[in-house]
C-alpha cells in the first residue's frame, strides 16, 4: 500500500526540511541547497544499486525534469523557512504541492474510494489549518510568493516522478540529482566569496540524506498505488516541521495548528486503512 511508504516519507521530508531551514538561517540558501543535494546524491548512489531497475533515455529525461522542478522548489522553500515562521511557510507550500498531483491524478482517471477521498479531504484541511498560525506572516507578500512557488515546484516534482517507467528503479532520481547538483555547484562556485562564513554543515548533510530517503520512499509509494493518495499523504510533512519548530525553536503553536496535527494523524490512519 502507498501509505506504508508515503507516511515515513512525510516524516523524512519534515525532518529534512527543518534541518535545511535551520541551516539556511546560518548560510546562504544556495549553499545550503547545493550541499544538501550533494550529500543526498552520495546517499543515493548505493541505493540505486540495491533496487532493481533499468536505466533508459526516457527515465533519465523525466528524472531530470523532476530534479529541476524539485530543486527550484527547494531553493524557494529553504529561503521561505529562513525568513519566515516555519509553521506557516511549510504548510502553505504543501497545499500546492499536494493539490497539483491530486488534481492531475483525478484528471488522468484515478478514482479513489470513499474512505480515501475522505482521508484526503481531512489531510488537506489539516494542511490549511496549519497555515493559519499567523495572519501577519500569511498576508506578507514575500512569504506567500515563496510558499506558493515552492509548492508548485514540489507538485511538479511529484507528478514527474510518478510518470517514470515502473521498471526504471531509482535511476530517474539519480539522473535528476546529478543534474541539479551540478547546476547548483556551478552557481555556488561563481557566486562564492572568499572568506564568506558558513555554518551548519551537519544540518545541510542531514537534510540532504533524509531528503534522498524521502524521495526513494515516495517513488516506491507512487509505484504501489495512486499518485493522489501518495502526494497528499507525503504532503503532511508540515506537521513534522511545525512540531519541531515548536519544540526546538519555541515557535508558538496555535490552536488551529494543534488541531491540524490531530487531523493529519487521523488522515494518515484512514489512508493506511483505505488506500
């Protein structure tokens, strides 16, 4: 069932995003994203060899498109986490990231059952409620643009990854990660200023490794069930970000955000039983 892979993927995405967001408060967003992509690539190489699959031009091409969409979303996302409350930016991004694959999945003929439809509705409500923690930040033009932009990138990443051939294993992920890491490395190298202080290397590495773990789990989820279910369940990662921001950074968790956590857990159980 997709929930068996998508649920832990959501947790991995949440922790990875929180670590990356913390690092982005100590170093430039470009540097954080580049280092995270590189460490994620190093973790992905052995994983590709463990999962059976056949590389092809088609799978590589789709993987590259997915990788470019994902890294663009990640750049905007880390920037948003660095300049605004994590408990607001993360859920806003997830609304778009979950909604786009859901709509495309239904348009392509996916017909989830009533329990799954109800669970997806609850999950989307949970994500929206988590966003309602701060009217001031939610109304800010910069935070809104970053959240929507990153969500679009993540949504396109999910859709493209789902379109990869079923027998391609993890090769599409590898192709996308190689291209995104190369491009980011070139950009960082051209913009690097000698003597520029950089902190948070461990957080960057943790973010990259967990992001790779989450990508692998999501790919497995899409190949074991509908894209709409996998995308919505994975997009519950803001709950993890909100809880970590509350615990580690002492960000205020509003009543609506707390309600979103309960709804998210309920949605996860329903998807696990009905997906």
